[in-house]
């Protein structure tokens, strides 16, 4: 799992309660007071102490007593050790907002022959600040098929911008502060209900692939599943064309440089 904040903490909770035997959690961020309203199992003490979000999730999963083995990695997904740990997993779950994280997940799917369930949520405010649009999207990615890139979930330009941002993180954060609601400056949005819906949709999409329960048996019919809560609409899409970019990485495994990214090269 990459990202254990608003949606990720909910997905992690579900995976643990469904009986996953081993989980790898990757997230570099610490708990803050402003996100206590949407991170499951986080407390005011965690915010005061600056507890890593992965440690909060691990603590909660360990407390269940199911025997789930949890590896908590408080690092960015662009860290080589994080990528190596993720490469050893069977299933990837992406709960990130950024383009760079999704680009790494795309490359893992192709090179390591893994599957990915990616979830995103968002809202748009109109001119007077009221909510105009509320959406969730779940994308299921398989090796050799379309990718988050080819589906337009992110662009190469966005990935490049985020990489450059690491050289000046404070300025980047100032200019592009994380917001759940576009068009409204709100540090503590009441989005846990939306996050719950998006996270549950992602987990159910994975279950539908492992234990088919839909009347339509073709999983490709549900490559992407979207919910527009403002219009109360539920739609699904099929993506038939394989991604030409990620196709070049298909089944390359751990060939160096890892994921064909120089920044992930083995340090000498």
C-alpha cells in the first residue's frame, strides 16, 4: 500500500480485517492536527508527537490480533528501499494524490507483473464556495494493459514538476498545497464519508477480481469505476489499448537501473 492517509488508512483497515497475511505500508508523512478528521486510528497524541502515518496504521492492525505481518516504511515511494519492498508484494494499492507516486506504481505493475488498484477522491467548489461536484474513481491496472498514464490519470509534465519540487519542497508546497476541494481553501475538509466510499469501492473492486460476484463476468468492463455523488451516477469504463510507454518495461523485473529510473540505481 502506498499512502495511508485519508483513503489509505481506510483501505488498510479493510485489508487487515479481511485477513491479509502480510502488508507493506509506504508513506513518508507524519500525522498533523489538521488531518485527524480523516485518518483512521490517529489521535491528538499522534499529532502532537508527529507519529508517522504508517506507524499509526501498523499499531491499529497489530492491535487486532489477527497475526498480520506489517512492514511500515516511513519513506517516499521514490526511495529505492520502498520500491524493493513493494516489488515483493502480490497486489499494489495506490492511495496517493500525486503524479509521481502513480508513475512509480505504473512501472511496478509492468516490470514486476503485479496488479494495482488505485483510488482517488475529489470535490470541486463553485464561486461562492459551496460544493459543486464530488467524485470518486477506482482504476484497476494489470500488466501489459493500459496504465494510469495512458488513461490520463496523470501526465508526464506533472511527474516532472513533482520531481523538480523535491529540490524546493517548501516553495512547491506553498504554491500547490494539497487540497481535497478545488476552488476552496480548506485545511480540514469533512471528507471522511467520501473517503470511506472511495476506499470501499477500491477494496470491493479487488474482491470482485479474486471472488467474482458481478452478473457481468468480464472484469475488463470495470477497468475504471467512477461515482459522481452530486448527480448520483455510477459509471464504468473499458480501456482496450495497452500503454506503449509501460509496455517497454513489461517483465523486466529488477534489471538495473530499477524501473528504468536512474534515481533508483543501486548505490555503490
